[in-house]
């Protein structure tokens, strides 16, 4: 099922947000995978790269990334 233009916009914004915040925190995809695995998620550097390239991932992945990047208090305007 294809995304609507609005869904695509939000997907792109979420993808860019995670990529920018990981870079800002100097966290590589390998380190992000390690942190997510420590929280019980089964991720690899390759799986994270794939999700962020596609721009499609579950909200649980997004929220877990916020948690392991220590991004408390994220405002919707930040997305």
C-alpha cells in the first residue's frame, strides 16, 4: 500500500530527525544498534541503515531511538 503525500512527509521528517540527532550525539549506527540491543531490541547496523534509508519503521523503533539517544522532551516542532 502506497503512502499518501502527508504520510511520506511525516516519514521523511522522522527519518531525518533520527539521522540528525544520532549524528549530533556522535552515535554511529553500530553504536545505536548496541544501545538498542541493550534495551531488548534486535537491531544491527545494517537493519538500522535500511530502516533509515527506506524511511519506514515502527513507532516502537522511533521511540526506542529517542530513549537511547537521551532525547527527552522532544517537541513535535523539532520533527
